[in-house]
């Protein structure tokens, strides 16, 4: 039986105050550093690389430019294969990832490579899942939706970005499980992206959209949708401050969409410690929060071994969920 703490998010770490500029990790200086974005230009992976590279140079945390190389294919599969096969010891390359990468690892979509085949460096921030309905929906609270799931799971039309096993599917699958139902029985309609799913929600073709906070702000401000819950450990700031978390409403489901970086599996310790220190200093820099917030990311500061432990734990938990709902048949 899946633990109810499946997606318990670690406490967000407060950025430390920087009183001086201590030296970065000794013994390594990057030469022509590179950030691999495992997708075409545009989108979250590209943003992770380009925003971080720009801020690291503007703040002089890394005094040399970090170039971004786009490497689309398999939503990260090509990138992790490239790193393991061709550059396993490269100290000058980091790779962008998201929670979706953890899901893909858990479901075996990266071939033989998984959570122990990279060195987890740290995060730059997180978005969070939300449960959205139309403003005139009969579902006024998350409890209303959970009761509808209990009464007749197939009667509720759910539309999300991506197919079965995607992040949107997994968010709602966890709610369905919490309602005591089998996620394989839910009525899930996949769309090419969050925009299409939102359009179908507003058009009345689906009743529920398990989206992300960063993609629903405009419709929320316009009064077109109601958010039944945010899938975070604590309430989110700003326009989301009045929206209760699922946990507040008695449903132990959270969905942080973490963005950050990993390095090659045999990256030397000196280089690994350098990149960990780089992210730690970025989190602490006074210019960072405004730039991060402007891109729809919320604070989520975690680096080094603590972050590596989180990554491994998440992938293991998602793998267990995938087994239980039949997405994978054998251990990975």
C-alpha cells in the first residue's frame, strides 16, 4: 500500500544572508562551462539553463559565460544517455531537469539510466500543482471533488497535459487514490499542453484541470476559474494566498515541480562541490528572488547531498506508484 506521505515536500530552506564572498570550492575552475537543456529552445529546461547562466554571470558568481546547448529527445532521455556514454567525467557540464525527469526515470523511459546514474547538484526553484475547475463548477471545494470521485470515478471528466503517466495525470491519480479509487478507472483526457487543457476546461469539455500555478494565474485573475487546492506544503504567496492546500483540507497530496541541475555520474568531487557552492550562492544573492519570481518559480532552495537524497527518494516513490497502477510491470 502506498504511503500517505508519498509526496511530502521537504521544508523550503530559507536563503542564508551573505555577509561576505567566500571562495568557491577549491581545486576547480570551469573551462568553457556548458548547460544542457534537454529540449528545444523555449520551455522549462531551456529557461532553467538560460536564466541560471545569465544570473550567475551578472552576479559574477561564475565569472565566465555558461553556454546553453539544447539537446531535445525523449524529454531528457537523449541528454542522460549523452552524459553517461560520452562525458561521464566532464567537470564543466551541468544538465537541467525537472520533476518530470524523475517521473521518466521511475517509469523506465530513460532506458537503463536512472537516479543513481547522475550526480544531483541542486534546485533553482519550484512551481506547484493546482486543481482547477470552472468558476461556475458545482465543485466548490476539494472535498466536493473527492466525494464525486468516491461516488462515481468515471463520471468526472479530467483534462491534463500529457498522456497516462505524465505529471498532470499523476497529480490527479494521487487524489483519486486518496479517495479510495483506482486511478486506472478515471476518465482522463490527454492534451498536448496546459493551454489546450485549460481551453477545454473553459469550454466545458472537461470538468477538472490538474495544472500548475504558473499557468493558471491569468484565468484566476479574470475570474474564469476556481482553484480547489494548491499542491504545496504551505500556502503560496501573492494571488494564491487565499487558496488552501490539499493538506489543509485533509488530503495528503503535494506536487512540487522542482527545477534544477545534475552533473555526469563521475564528475570529480572538486567540480561537484564547485557547482553546489555556485547554486548555494545564487540562492543567497539579493538579486535572485526577483528574477526567479518573474519566471513563475517559487523558492525551493536545496543543494548537495540533501538534494541528492531527495531526488533518489522521489524516484523510488514514483516507481512504486507506477508499479501499483500498472505503468511498469517489472522492477527497474
